[in-house]
C-alpha cells in the first residue's frame, strides 16, 4: 500500500507517452548500449535537419545549432546515458528577440513555447522509440 501511495504521488512528475504541461525534458528509451544510442541520436539529428554544433564522445553530449521553425529557432541539448537519451532545449523568436529561453511545454497552441516544444517532441518521435516526459 505504501508503494502505491508513493507511485501516485510521483506520477505527475514523470509521464509516459503524452507530454504534460510544464514538461522540460524528453527521455527517449532506446534499449541500446550507450555508444549505439549516441550514434543513433547523432544520425537522427542530421536526418531531422539539425546541424551539430558540438559533440563530446566522452561525456556523450551533443548541442545543435539553431534550427529555424515556424516563428521560433530551437537549439537542442542532448545527453546519452546508458540506453536513455535526454533531450532539453532552448528557443528564441528570431524576429523579436536575441535572448534564449528554456523550452517548456506550456502556452496555447501556436505560442512560441508550444511551437518550440513541438519541435523538440517531433525530434523525439522521429527516433521511433518509447519516450517519457519530465
């Protein structure tokens, strides 16, 4: 019973399959060793139209250049650990500001926050692997 109560309390913090409002990170479960996951995500970034700005093979991190979208430009920061690919990002509105803002799933449909989160989520979905949101 105690475990069930703990699970119910923690459930809002992690969601499988559907992004909840306030989600800032997407975890992709590849089911592969870390090196294979790292190579897979790097290739998928390129296939998805992102350009890699920096790549650290020891820390297994990747940062992209800005990718323009509909009214927003997004940068993805990725870290691979074991069979998990952690995706976070930053965005800006190129016509309005130079300041980067953390990507968070919030705002109404069509807002800069929503469009930037949708870009990050579309990348995660392109991996065709199970995802969870934090």
